[in-house]
């Protein structure tokens, strides 16, 4: 078998594979038996990290809100005590 015939054989084999994959039944099988399990596995592995990120985001938002509340409630007292010290 020379290299030209190998290339032709590979090319025809790839063409047959492409034609068989393009049928609706095979597309459905690939989706159900290959793509869905892989995606489910990836999502199962990533879920704890996504949950941790969400919890940290909520905690950070609460901490920022409390800090801003404290800062804005103390600003008038800071200015009033500073103005009374200068007089």
C-alpha cells in the first residue's frame, strides 16, 4: 500500500464518518450518550465552587453595605466635632 492510496483511504473513511454523523439519529445518540454526560460531570464538579463564590459575593456585598452605612452615619459627627474644635 503506497502513500497515495493511504491518503485516499483515509480521506474516504473520513467522508463516510462525516456522512454517518450527520444523520439525525446519530446526532441524537452523540448528544445523549456523549455530550450530556460530559456536561453533567463538569457541572457536578464545578457546582461547589460556584456556590462558594455566590456565598462570598453575598458576604462581601453585606460587608460593603455595612461599611458605607457606618461611614455615612459618622460623617456629620466628624464635621461637627472638627468645626467645634477650631472655634
